[in-house]
C-alpha cells in the first residue's frame, strides 16, 4: 500500500513538473561521453587483517558512460577491480524541466550523502577510504546502498541565488546473506523474497550553483534473510534511518559531517528483537599550497552494544580516526597517503594506505 | 574544496588583472581588447543573465524560449580562457575541472564541448544547435550568422 501511494505521488509530481516549463521535443542535441576513474592502492594492517579486506593490492577502474538526447539521459557505471566486477549504476532518465530528473534503473540510494556525491569516483573522493557507516555492501556496510527502481532528483532555485535539492528513491532492497548485505544484481537477479526500499534526501543550498549543502536524510529498508529458515527464527529486518548532514567550504577549509539515527527491528514468526544506535563522522579538510590537501576524520557510533542487527555484521567498525594527505601532482592525477586507527568489536587494527588515483582521459 | 579555490582566485584576479593591463596594448593591436559572449541563434531576445551563463558552463540545463542551450568552451587563447574562468564561472581552472567531473559522475552531465581554434569555434557555433560560446570580438566581427550577446570583458 505504501508503494502504491509513493508511486502515485512520484508520477503526480513528475506530471506537474512536466507541465511547468517544457523543453521542446524538437530541440534535440545528442551527446555521448566516457570517463574512467582509475586507482591503484597498496595497504598494510597492524593488528590483523580486517574481516572484509582481502588483498593488500587493489587496482580498480570505474567506467562511466553517458548518453544524452534532448531531455533523455542514460548513465552506466561499471566497476572493475582486482576484487570484483560489478554493474554499479544503470539509469535511464527523463528531464521534464531543467535540473529535474526521473530515473529508472539501478542507482545509489539518496539516503547517503557521501555515496550520492562520490559514487565510485575515487579521484574525486577527498580521502582514500569512505566512512565505515557509508561502506558499500560488499565492504562490510550495514546500510543498503544500491537500489533498483525509480529515482526522482530535482534542484530548484529559492530566491535569487539560493536553492533546494530533493532526491527520492523507491525500489527493491538488498538481502542479508552470509554476514553481509547483498543488493540485487540487475542481470542476474535472484528475486526471491526481495523487499521494498524507500529513501530520500532534502538539502538547502546557500548557493544554487555551488556544492555547499545542509540537509536531511531518511530511508526505510526491508531486508529479507537468505537462506530461510534460520535457526534463530528471524526472517527479515525493518531498517529505518534518519540523518542530517552538512558539507560547507570556506576559503581553504571544507567541513563535512553526517549523523545517522538507526532503528532496526529484526523479526520473524517466532522471534523479534529491536535496537537503536547512532553513527556519524566529522571530517575537516584544509588545502595547502603546492596541490596538497590535508584531511582528518573522526568516525563514532553509540548504542551499538548488544545490537541484534549489528551482530549480523562481523566486520562492523565502531570507531575510526583517519588522517589523509593528498597531492594533486598532475592534471587529473593524485597521490594519497592515509593512516587510520580502527576500533571493531572483534579486534582493533591500524591501517596504512597509499593510493594513486586519476580521471582519464 | 572549490571554495578554497576562491582564495587562489583572488590572487589570480590580481595576477590576471595585471596581466590583462600589461597585455592591453598588444591586445588592442591584435584586436583582442573585447571578449564577447556569442551565439549563432537568430533570436534577438537571447540576453542571458550572468547567473544563467555561469549555470550553463557549470553543467546545468539552461533553457531559453524552450531551447536547451549548448555551451562551447573556447580554449583557442590562454588569456581568453583566463577571462572565461574569472568572469564567467568565477573559479580556478582546477576547481572548474573538478566541478565538471563531479557533475558528470553524479548525473552523467556532459561537459561543455571544447574548441581550440577560431575555425573550430565558428564550425561549432553553426553546426551545434543553440550553442553559446565566447570569443574575441575581432574574431567574430562580420561573420555571418554569429551574433554577439554581450561583452564579457574589455581591456
């Protein structure tokens, strides 16, 4: 029933916007473009290899292709690494009015500001790693990030220079399998017991044309266990997340912070458990001379003890301190060094990473 | 980190200003004393506001009278490129590059087409429908079908 209401509102909004300022159908101009975000990373660990990490050398290429014709857009993102090969995004979009999109396909859910800004473009990401609470599903992430369904995105003016950005997504959520979330694979779907996902973000933009933003995030995901039945009697999780964030730059400084309040209800026909926990991070960047950028990030969680949901993720990170130094040594190329001190329930460890990243061509 | 580039930009403005002054005489001698916004559109009402021009070159969709405008970045001349960065998008070359890459990554927004000579510019203006670019006034004066929208900079 929720799905029907959401879809109804989705298409009503699209219809209204489509009438507001139409783009002439005959004014078509076709463009295609391909870009590769490449990176190579060497990493070392002190205190034992983390649960989710596999090799100490990681090479990756994120291939991003787009096609535009008039108000129609298509986007495909394929990630090839020494660990995995995956179709990350595949979206077909319609732009009824300028800067308002309706997408169908596989996308990154808008309940995460980090992932909807950085995606897999390692070169544009200010640090080598992402905050643990924003980790991808196959990197030990505890929040679903990939959804198949419909996505609405709009950026509208608010007065002369300010703006508001709204994104909302509805689709098919991930499953819980072998201690990790597993999103649906678009061309290899195992559609048994896939449950719905709803997510949104709304942001105030002090300057419509800039990236500075302050906003709210919300998502509701229903996660089915696979396989079933389980010995503990659980068969699914209702995961609700509320968050707020800011991403503000002043001069050479950039402050990025996000806080999430998570409510998880693990339940089945015979058993149920409920818990709430907090997770967030505070990141500060400073641009030095000579193409250097220094970054510090503090990640923390609260209320995670005895969580019936988090116990499902053996690699969950409770806290981490990160220091990064990045050197943009050539056009579209950077070298980064990262030190991290990580606290996880099963073990603590330190990490050292060195990475080359680039945007090609 | 694009804001941080504005610090650089202030210095860059000073440097560009001095550079522009120093180059003013040879610019005048070479007919490069006026940088203008140009189009091949025949619409006499195409008077884009500064914010609209900035949005256009930052990868936003700008529609005028139902037509989606197409930005063309003119990189035929270093000074002209500096004038574009300072007076149109108001950011350093590095920050502009990162901004376009980020827009491409997030929504698949195509980056502006680039031309590297006067001939390429004139070809783009006449072959790409609803294209908008910028040029030295002397380079487009008297060219049929190319119209000056307004002056961006003068020496």
